[in-house]
């Protein structure tokens, strides 16, 4: 997750009202923006980045699965980089499959890869991918998020798996983690090929960007944020390069506990990865703009009659996102609250993540 956004919202609750503009600048990153090196307008480079061939995940390689580096294109022609995990005992059978991505600002070598490998151990063909403009996937400028393109990325993963010889294309599911949980739900609402979707420790990025944490942003603060980003576009256009927000998850002291939790994952050996936006890198200043004006979960009811599984930690600061999504979704749906868990616990703690529940959910709903 984007640390400066969280810092701003935490500050909104503890600072005096006249500090609103300063906090708003933290929200957008305008106040401390530094110019990025990538060209804002050179979008012709849709090829994947140079892909590392060595095992560079933050989790150990399983001996129960086969692993392949793969690439595939989305509908916009951007080449996405992924890790394909296949059960070793698959023989010549066509198996159920799951597309996995997230968290927001992470790469496939982190949480999504861990989930994908764990589910492959349980009999599924799985694909963990880097969203467009991040990690080893293509697209310029780097480190930009889009509610449309990143929703499309999940659908492109379904395209890829549906053409794979080890996959039964009528038994494909999706798992989205953190901010990509909202993207996953949005994708499945539209993509009727997907038979079941799970979102773990889910963030609705459009809601938090446009309304702040716990919907605390005032209309005036929203107007100011959009004003700042609108004018930043002229600065970016003049320079031919986007400005970037301050480095994420760099602590200065006094942060809220959930920010410390993010740091402990993204900036320590537990979860650090050099390609992750959240591991000391940053999104562009104008990244929030499209998310602020395009609610992701508008059509969540249209996932039905396909099932939705929402998983969240009991003590997660973000729990309300899953609870709201659960209330808005139509049956069949299920909300699993993991006792004692915070938001980040569901990134990588294999003894906390309810893999047995995920397995039974997809076994039931991706049955032959």
C-alpha cells in the first residue's frame, strides 16, 4: 500500500483543521514530488522488462510444484510478466486454475507468488503476475496504476490460462490481495469466464483514494487534491516526465501502527523486494487521479451467481473494506474474519492465511 496516502489520512485524525492543506499535499505527494526518469509520453515500450531467471522470490521454492517464467499480453498490448506454478503430479490432466495478483504496490515475488505456489501445492495451476507498469511487466512510465488497465490485467491472465494445455478453461478462479482485491472483484463482475473469486485483506483503492481512510476526506479536501494533480499534469507535460511521490514505507518516527506493519513487511528481509513500488520506491504523483473518479465496486452484485469469498484480519485497519464489499455483494458470498490477524499478516504468514479455506472454496466452485 502507498505509505504517504496512509500517513496523510492518519494525520487528518490527529492534526488541527488548519493543517488540512499540508495533509492533502501528503495525500497526493505533490508537496515532496521528485521527477522520475521515465518519459511520461513514451508509451510505445509495452514489452516486458528484463526478466530475472534466478529464483528471487521472498519465499522458498517448493519441491511440490513446477515453476515457469511466462509472458502474455493484455488487451492494450502491454506485455505482462508472470510466474506459472503447476502441480508436479498433474500428469496429462486438465486442471482448475487461479489467477493471482497483489498487493497494491507489490510484485509477484512477494505475496501473490506465495499464494500462487501454495495453491499449486494443493492441485491448482496458478499464475501470479506483475500488473502493467510495475515489476517485470511492460508499460511506461513506470509505477503507474489504473483502475481500467489493472482490471484488464486480471482478464488477460484468464486469457493466458484458458489457452494453456494443462488448464480446464471452464474452471478458472481469481485471487486478489490487498488493493488488487478490489481490482479482482471488478474484473470478475465483468468477465463471466471466471467461476469464483476470493479477495484477501482487500482494499478498495478507488474508495480510499477518493474518500480517505474511513471516508474521512471532506469535499474540499477532495477538490484540493484534484486541483493539485490537475496542475501537476502541466508540469509533467512540460518536462516530458512524471513526478513521483516520496519513497514509500520509510519511517520517520511516530507513525500509526499499521504504517509500522507495512514497513516491517516491505522494508525488511521479511518482504523486501527491489522491484516493488512499496519497497522504498513510489507511484507517480498523478496515480490517484483516475482512481478517485472511477468506483471499482459499482457492479459487485453482478458477480452473482458466481461465489465471492472475502478474507480479512480481525485487527486489520482495513477490515471495513471487506465488510462493506460483503454487504454490497449478492449471494453466494462468504466473509471469513481471521482471529487476531492484522492487515499485513495475510500477506505472508502461512500459519495465519486460511489456505485450507481457500482450497475448499475453489475445490467446490471449480469442480469438474
